């Protein structure tokens, strides 16, 4: 099992959710986060004052999936989240040692 974590632009969330749902992904966790990478920040104007925004709003997705589903999920995320502009995001894949569905007690693959 693997845990896929993707950081994407907020307006791409629905596109990504639909893309992974078509692959049979039945659940994912979404968090609103802030951060920066190569995109850095930007300057905004508010009530006549200019200020620097260092951390940009992003969405963090976490998807637990089977080993054989990792590459299709990554491809679907990349395709759906792509804009071609800086700040499209990143995907990280981690080993997932154990998972348990609390309601039923199912473990590992059955819990996903």
C-alpha cells in the first residue's frame, strides 16, 4: 500500500477529484494549506498599501491506494492538475505500513 500526497492549486481540486474517482479511488482527504516553492510569493495591493504574500494558498490531497494503482493515480493527478504555469504542485509517494477501518476493523487492503 502507498500513501500519495499531492499539493495542487485550489481551483484544480474538482478536476483532480473527478480524475481519481474514475480510477476507482473511493476516498481522499483534502486540507487547505499554504506554502511556497519556486513560485515564491507575490505582491498584493490592499487599501492602497502594497504588501508581500509569502505563502500561497494550496490544497493538499492524501490518497491511500494499492501498490498497483499508484502510477495510474499519479498520471491522473498530473493530467488534471496541469496548467503549465509555475506552482502547479508536487506529488509525494510514501510506503503505508498498516491501515485499519475503525467501523469494521478491516485491515490493510480491505480497509482502503
